[in-house]
C-alpha cells in the first residue's frame, strides 16, 4: 500500500500544482470548517505560504498535507485530531 501511495505521489507531483488554495486544501483534508483549517495551519502541521502583497491569500503545500494524512496526524476520516 505504501509503495503504491509513493508511486501515485511521484506521478502526480509532476502534474499537480504543489500549492493549494484554501478550498483545495479543505477538500483534500475532507474538512468543511475554515476554522479547523486555520487551527491545523496555526499548529504548524502543514506548510503554508502567503502570497506576496496579500496578507489574506494563503497557499497550502500539497506535499505536507499528504504527509500529515499518511502519518495519521490529521486524518480525513477524523479531522478533529
């Protein structure tokens, strides 16, 4: 299973943007609350980047989201972790 996951991540990393919008990050994490996403972000569990010239526009690193899901740190099945 882990080998398959790694293969998919490698193949998709070429095609997928490494940075996600808020809505894309929430969809990948399977959470509906912006407050929950902010809590995860504030805890430092996922990497973020602020768009230059904008205090409000934040992008979320796809790789770090996949890593926390895989490690069970934040589970889409139980996003309250």
